[in-house]
C-alpha cells in the first residue's frame, strides 16, 4: 500500500531544510517529474501567496520564479497582495514582476513578428490581452523606427 503525502506537506518540509535557490532547483525538478506536471505544487504556491505565512510566501516566491497563476492579472494582484501583507517582500516581488514583463514582452513580440503567430494565440499563451500584446508590438516597432 502506497502512502501519499500532500505537496503542501512536502513543500513545508523542503522549505524548512533548503534555502531559496535549492528550493527552486528541487521544485523545478518536481514540476517536470510529477504525474500532474506540478499542478498540485503550483496550487499550494497559489494558496500560500494568497493567504500564507511569511515563510510560506517566501517559499512560493522561490518556486517557479514566483509565477503561479493562469492569468497575468490574477498573478499580479496576488503578488501585490502578498507585498501589502508582508512589506519586506515588496522589492523581491517587484523585481519578479519586472523580470517577468521584460522576458514575456520580448518573447511575445518575437513570436508575433518573427514567427508570424496570430496575436490571439500569443496573447492567450502569455496570459495577456490582445490589446496589451498589440501595444507591445507597436512599442517595439516604434523603438526600431519601423
């Protein structure tokens, strides 16, 4: 008979034993090695960002680069909510958000302009609206002088 332990229990145990970098590495591996591709692990992190203790929020920020929600707007709102509850995380959270935008923006624009992928498909894949993506593409074209 197999004994199953919840990911919340596993993550709590890992958090007690590992620093943020090691926690990130272990959880990154778990995401790709679990049957559900880490969806249970991500649900735990989402819950911790919404209403967790400071230790749980710290762990959630370390897992998957702090990116857990299906939509960008929900993710951003929950991240900023965590920063409001625990102000000492504000700089870290703002850094995660800025880094995400910079990477996503460049990748999304590249997918549209170089690959010719439809706006609706790219926007959905990046959790943004078509209007937001259109703005990113326009901004890029203006900056290139095109």
